[in-house]
C-alpha cells in the first residue's frame, strides 16, 4: 500500500468497508472486533492511526513495531479470533506520520472474537446476540445448510395440493415436449428433484420444506411454516391503508399465479414490439420480480414478502441473506442462489433459466417500462426493489397526496422513511431525525446526503441552529 493509494480511502472516511481507528501509543483492542466483522461480511480496509473524519493522528514510532507484532500474534490465537486468520498489516508513512494498514478479506468461515460473533453495517461493528442473527450468518456462510432442505418425515403424498402435479407436468411439457417428468410418478418427480432427503441428524427420511412450499396444500404449509405469507397490496389512492389486498398463503406455484393476477388487475398493460414479436412489458418484468420474491427469499425468517403498488412505483420486499449491505445499481446486482432446489424445480417448468437471467431481462426491457427513471435496489437484511412505471390512470388524489407521492418517488423504503420524517417535520435537525427513525447517526447521515444529492431536501440556516426541509 502506497501513500497515493491510501489517500482515497481516508477521504471516504468510515464506511461499511473502511474502519479508521486511533492507535497512537498502544494497539486499539477494538480493531479485533472490526477484523471479525469484516471476515464475516465482505471484507474491508483497516487503517490504524486515523480519526473518523479521515485526518491523520499517526502511530508513534516507539509503539509501531509492538502493535504490528501484537496483531500478528493475536490473529493466530484461537482464544481471540476463531477460526484464526492471517492478515498482512504494514506501516505506511503519510504526511510525515505513520499509519498501519491492513486489508481483511471476506472469509468462507464464520468467525468469533472472544467467543462473540460480529457483523458489519453502515454504523460499524455490531455483536450478533440472538440465535436468529447467528443462524443467518451461518446460512450466509453455508454452514447451516439451506433452510429449504429441512426434512419433515411425517409428510405424505396426501399433504400436497390435489391436482398440483398435473399442473407441474403441463407446464413442464410447454418447456419441453419430451420432458422426463411426463413419464414419472408424483413420487419420482419429488425424488428426482432432490425433495426427498435423509435428515443427517435423525437419520429419518422425508419430504423437504422445499416440497411443501412448492406443492403443499395451505394446511400443510401452515403446519411446516406457520409464518409463511406473501402480501400483495394496492396503495394507489389510499396510501395509509390500501385500496385492495391479497394475503397469499398458498404454495409457490399458486402464489406466482395470484401475484400475476393482482398486478394485471391494478397495473396498466404495456405492449412492446421485440423485433416482430409483441410482448407485455408489464408481464415480462413482473415475472422476474415475482420469481425473485418467491424463489430467493430466506424462508426461515417470519418477515413477510410483500408486493405493493403505488401510483407510479411498485415495491417488492423479502427477507434476505445479504452478501452485500448497500444500495446497488441493477447493472451491479450479483445474484446468489438462496434456494437452489426450489430454483431448479421452477427452471424445469420453464419459469427460470440460469442464475442472472432475471437481471438481464430487467436490463433489456426495463428502460422501455421505467418511464425514464431507474429502479432502486437495496440489498440488506430486507431485499427491496422499487420499480417506477408510467401510470395511465391519471391523478385524482388530493393536493397533499400528490405532494407526498412526488417526495417519495424513486426512494427505497429506508430512504422513504427518512424522507417522510423530514416532510412531516420541516426544519428538523439531524439528531431529531436519528431519534425518530431509530437508526444510527451514520445511517441517517448517509440518508441525508443522498436525499440532498437527489434534490429532495435542503438544509437552511446555520449548521448549529438550522434544519432540514423538503425541497418542493
């Protein structure tokens, strides 16, 4: 690492992938929780001898070598960092002072520091205290297995929806006239799809959660996953409650059909010529959104998947096992398989192809549907995608409703919540936004910077006494 390479990192200050720490005369012990958090998330840069604002305080030359030695020794002590790791830290001279720099790579393992798991977000390092938080980390690292493979030995063929296998075969036939499923029994379809497994802990064999979610009756799904729900809402006029709602608790095949029907009921058609072929932009784009909502959710969490239609945007949300934690562009979105068995089953019915096709479909057809705007994607614990569309229904709402829609268009739910606090509390100060939102100061600072850059808010009067106002 050279001084020239280091300066841009200091200018970015602390962030999800950058940790700055004072460490002048003795090693800051909190560096190890940061190392653990970076190992468990997606890696990051650590700079010792720097303040949070990026200014250089430096590491004293008398303690420099001792700090480097302690880092090397303690990173190889399993009572501190477990599993142990090797990270190269090096001194770098900048502005006549020394700092210690190290890059922590993302690890394939789940690490602890002094027996505690740590993770990373925009507000810094945080302990994973609950069993659920630790389980999510282990799932992300592939150490807890896929939730979809959980075995239920008591499930029988009578627990699947009557007639659903005929639907499966008819859709597979449309995909391929000689599809192997056409000559298989119902049991053989499940076996060949990897949805009858042996539980490695109990040794019992049974049908899996994936089988129940794709093909089960509502009663069966309620018994194996009571919190399962997909909530479809239309909030075009009534944004506080809803104009229409469909609470979907059935299997994934039926859920997909009901989501498509709900969208067709409330969203305008958008015919489009792709060469000589006429297609529906609405159906083509939402097909990928709904498949992602169903196939790539982390089903172990009780957070409901939702699809909400507003006047000129629609928002899909589902619980996620994030590999990144940030807002991302559609072109930069990297797909990761959450439920590969479920994805393969849908692929056999012709719903999906290889991983990443949905993103390419949105990139290809999206510009013609997005009304000159870009979708907003947030890949955090809750994955959300906000998709703009051209409304043809007119605007019959009140002046206040139209103002609220203008303020909130193109904002993901997290940014929208911050925007709503400011729009209902003109002149509010940053610390008050933090208090009302329940989020950390760093997160709110990032939201305010984004909203100001988008031209949605402005800061008036002095830095000490002034506040934030919606920019109309």
